[in-house]
């Protein structure tokens, strides 16, 4: 009788402690029922459809919230509560909560977009503003990024939609590193190019294809500016690789007698008295034959004699147009590479050859190293002589099919 006594009233209806306990029991039952239903949806329906874990969590969370909201409304109606009396209060609270939680709602919706569109995923190596690191987790409100120095940073999801994001792991993970280098005026630019390419080719993590390139950027105030452009497969290691390349470049420039300049200005004197004074201080023209100058000339002469033309010229520069035409003709002859129709995964690719077999042929007939043979194949690709049958790969020393472009005409 005590539990059945009314303890409060809403509108014209009174409610007892027994009714409150009944509502609590029904709410708990609804909670477990919804949790079980969401578990079945994620475990049996979404997993069999091939949805990844992030999408399963998003769909499960949204389904749980919607079912709980609808279930509570139905329970309150069955319990006898007139929800129309709470409509005005709920609308006022909704407006206030909306203003107070707009940032949270923005991040939550951004999280859903990120999980569904998947511009970034767990394990991706990204750059967001000044922040560079690996994505550890993508949540409903925020994303955790671990920087290269081991610090975990929590980033609101809205930043990924409002700012430009560099994702080195999205799609093809091959990425480029650009290293600017300035050398003194008067340097042998042919020797500069060799020094830079040598540093790139001797590094084990630099890809052979795409080939390393040296670009002559500009004539600056105090230097000739070049750019070494290389490609690597793992962008997470770019900072270490860039440091190792800088060490190698500095060594090669010293070995080849190339000076790294510093800012300088030329001073022109117009006073005859100053010119006379400085002419008495500076060494005479005969001083150019001093032991020190002779030593510098001997070092320079030694460097020039020790570098033959084949070493100074990259493979692409050593090959003339006639030599490339003769090479292609030899490849297509009876003694060339094996060109035939090939089958792969129920598809037939007519008149093509295998990349690794072409590399073996280059090594056998022209005494190239395997690295030079791969570079030669990439030169043929860049000149439009051969191409991958699906145009998806550069030239590689692997079981990939390539075709001569003339054979398709």
C-alpha cells in the first residue's frame, strides 16, 4: 500500500513509487534489448557485408541512440505521461543545448564524415598544419595522432574538414623529397649533377623508378641553386633520409671540389688614392703561381682527370637517339626479349614482355648493372616507347607486363 500511494503529480495524473520502479525496470530492459540488437547488427549483418570496424562502430552507435530515443518515447506514452506538456520545455532546452554543444556536434558530424569517406585511416602518415604524425585512432569527436617524437595529440575532427591535410599513405604511398642545394658561381655544373645523383643512387631506400632528378633552379645572388628530387616508398622515414642525403651530398661536394657559397657583396672603389693603397697591400699578379695556388690547380686537375666522361654523364645523357633506336630494334628482333600473348587472372594481354626478363636481357647483352637496366627501362617509358599494359606502374624489375607503343598502332 505504501508503494501504491501517489508521491507526485504531472498535470492531472498522479504517480506512485511502484510506477516509478516499473518505469525504471522497463528502461533497463529496453537498454539491454537495444544493446543486444546492435550487437547482432554489427556481428552478423555488417561484418558479412564487409564493412570495416570503424563503419560498424558508427552504424552501431547511431542505431543504439535512435532506438533508445524512440523506445523511451513509447515507454513514457504507455506509462501515461503526457509528453505534450513537456514539448515547450524540451524546445527551450534544445535551443540552449544546441548553442552550447554546437562545437561538439560539429566535431561529431565531422567524425562521421571522416569514418564514412575515409580520407584518413588508422596508420596513415599525415600532415595537418604544423602537425606531422601517424593516425592512431579515429573517434566520434576527435582523432589521436602520434608525432615522430612519440607525443600523442588529440585533434578535433572538424580540423580535418576545415584545413588542408597531406596524407602520404592515401592511395600510392610513393612520395618525393626535394633537397635545395646552392653552389658557388664558377662551379662545374656537370660535376655538381654527378655529386648529387651519386648521393641519391648510393642510398638504399631511394627508389630507382621514378629516377632521381637534378633540376637547375635559378641564378641567385650568391649561388647557383639546384634541387635534388628523389622518391621513396616509406614517407615516415623522410626526415631521416633527408638528413642522410645531406651528409652524403656535403661529402660528395667536398670530394669533387665544389664550394658551397655564403652571401657576399662586391665592393667597387672609385677613389684613385684607395686603389693605389690597396694595390700596394694586395699580392702581385705573379702570386697566382704561389705554392698554394699551384696546389689548388693540381687538385683540380687531378679531379678532372679522375672523372671520365662516362662517370660524369648519367645514363640518359650517354645514350644518343640512334643508340636508343638500335636498342629498341634489337629488343624487338628474334634475339630480343620474349614478346607474346600472356595470361594473368583470366585476362589475356597480347604482344607484351615481362619487366624482369627485359632487365635480364639488358644485363646480358649490354653489360649493364641491374640498377642501370631498370633506369634504362624507365627511360623508355618516359620517352613513350614502352608502357605498362594497364598504365599503372613505372618500369620495375618484377613480373609485370609491358608493351611497345608502336605495336598498338
